[in-house]
């Protein structure tokens, strides 16, 4: 996981922010410099393909607990689709 992804997770997907699915997260991310957006994309893509972001890591960064690595992976896949592809809605983390 790169530094940009960790900062993004900490700032926008922490326990207080992650449940705001009003639709502004994609616009917020893409308002940053293209280099930052590309770094977040690459970090998230790498986390998904390499499995380098564990549930313990995610909880440490965001204070959100996932029941399994599979549940976290599914959530991050949906988040990637929402932020960078054609996903229509921001996914909700577990409560």
C-alpha cells in the first residue's frame, strides 16, 4: 500500500466518513492533482491484486472492522469500481 492510498483511506474512508454515501467521494478524489489520483488508483489496485492490505491494517487506518479478508476484498473491489470505473454507488462498509 502506498502512502497516498493510506492518506486517502485515513481521511475519507475512516469510521466517521465512510458511511456518507451521498455521492461526493468520487468528485472529491478527482478534484485532486492527477498524480495523486493515479497514485491512489495504483495503491488500491495493488492492494486488490497483491492482497497487501489486511483487515488488521484496514482497521488500524480507518477504525472499521471487517469480519474476513474476503469481505474486505469485496468492499475494496466495489470501491475501486465506484471511484475509477462505472460503479454507480459508493459501497457501505460493515457496521
